[in-house]
């Protein structure tokens, strides 16, 4: 089952650490961070984090409340519990590259 969520302004601020050469991202709205050794790995980490986060919120019965609190909506009625085959979340997001790590202020 795939569930699409309409999200406005889900932005990840991204910085490349010159010392480690790792990509680091933070999302203020979700208060989450992700990191990867390459750009592709970072995007995979963000995607995996979103899949895990929204699945967890659904399992805990908190998804609808969380979506409403953030001003987001889903395109289909949410199931009451996780289907046996699982859920694939379609969660669009944007990426903004920052010049300094100080712009990454979501989670410390």
C-alpha cells in the first residue's frame, strides 16, 4: 500500500563537513537529522528516515494528529493499523545547501 502525503515546505538544510567530507542534513519541521558519506547516501538516509518515521507514527496512532499539527494532509484515508504488506510513503521534500553547520539547528 502506498500513501501520499501533501506536505508544504518539508525542507532539509544540508551542509558538507570539510573535515570528514560527510553530508549532514537537518529538518526543522520533523526535528530530525541525517548524514551520509556521499550525496546519494544522504538522500537514501533521508528517504529511509521518512519511511521509518511515518510508519512509526502510524503504528502508534499518532500520524493523523502529527500531520494536522504540521498543517499537512494525506491523499487517502489512513489505515487504522499497519497493513501486513507494509506501507510505502510518498513524502516530497526539498533540500537547501547551507554554507555553515550553524544553519543546521533542528537537533543537537
